[in-house]
C-alpha cells in the first residue's frame, strides 16, 4: 500500500470498515432482466426510491439485499435510463436545475465562458480517440456538448482525459442532459479528486483496493509484489474511466447497473471483482509487462453472456 497522510488514510479505514460489514446478500440465480417479474420488481423499486426522496423528514429505505438481488437478476433495458438517473441522484439534480444544461450550452455558443478555450481544444483532440459505436457526426456532437458542459460546470476540474470514455458510455443509454448530470455526479461522488492535478482520489482509492486484495486474495497480492507491480500501476485506469475502456460494452452495462444503483462504495466491489476475474492469469504472469497487459486488455474476454454474469456475481460476492 502506498504511503498516505493521516488525512488520506481516514477514508481508506472508513471504506474498509464499511466493506467488512456483513450487509451483502448471497447472489440468487440469474434470471432474464426483461422478464415480467424483473420489470415489476424494478417498477416497485423506482416507486420506493421516489417515495424515499419525497419524504425528506423521514425517508423510506430499500433493504440493501433487495437492491443487490434485483441488480444481479438483471436491469430491464427499457428501464435502465430511469433506474440510473433516479438511483444515482441525477434525476433530482435535473428537477432542481431544469434549465441549467441548456443555459450552459448557450453560454458556450456565445463565447461567454472564461478560460474554456484550452478545455475545448483538449476535448476536440480526444473526440476521435473515443471508442464510439458509430462515427457519425451526431454522436460526436453530443459527446462534445456533454464534455464541454461538464468542463464549464466545474471550472476547477474542467476536462480531463478519461471523462470522454465515461461520457460516451453514458450517451449510449441516456439523453444528453441525463448524461451530463450523470457525468457530473461520477466526477463528484464516484471518483472524487481523481481528475485533479495531484490525483489524490486515485491514490486513495487504489490504496483501498490494495488493502482489499491483500485481505481477500493474499496469493495474488504476494504475486504482484514479487513482480513489483503496485495496485495503482495496475488499476488506476480502471477508476479513471470507470471501467468503460477496459471491459466489453455488455459487461459495462452490468457493472454500471451495480455502481449507479448501489452507490459509490460499490466501485470497490467492482474493482475487486475484476481482479478476481484476472486472478488465475495474473498468478501465471512471468513479468510486469504481462501483468499490465492483462489489466489493460484481459477483461475484454468477458463479452459473452455467461462471462458477464460471472463477472457481476464476482463483484457482488466481493461485498459479502
């Protein structure tokens, strides 16, 4: 584990304590997320979440085991946009600031955003590097607008490479305004301080993951130490793109279902689950280069339905 200040160690200890609690549900058999039962269950959960948000004085709660079981059983494609927006908190942001996205776009078009030029230049460079499902101008324009709006919304962080992959993934599921607010929340809540110059958030989260690997997969931790491969060197990219450039599109949807429904802490469950998927191959690695290549490309093998479900079960099991 990398050396951290006392202030930085506090969230590490808090996260490890939270992850050690026995509040995760044993995964049920996987069923089709498009089934009638799954649609009914998610509609009930959406209503319960809405009720909880409206009752601010005495919010209702949804049992964690019920959420985890629903995620594992599958999110219906037709309900995924609403589920992500409501459970992440983005829907509330849209409700509280219904005109903000349009206002930011207007400011950008009028050139009224001080210091935006450098961010805009970097965004343009990264647009063509982003793996879009199609290279049509409409998709590029939408990605440009979302990234530009996020850079203007948080001028301190502005735009940093990695956000483009996250935004692209979000735009495959959500309309522009929803993708914008989800990206804002990812930067603020799921990956706080990952995109600042010091990358202190990435340092802390990789340190948490290092502790979890040492605790739950000690053989793997020892092997990585023998190869002189630090956890941050191996997995920093996973966090910075929120897994969007290291897993297949089908696997990414399931991982993001887990993250956006169950909250920022589930990011560690996802990362540890990915480590377990790669564990057998990492244990056979003969050098640092092989290990790094596996971390970069190895998870793309989880593309077929069976492998995706196995990856998700591994992520949920890591919370037990």
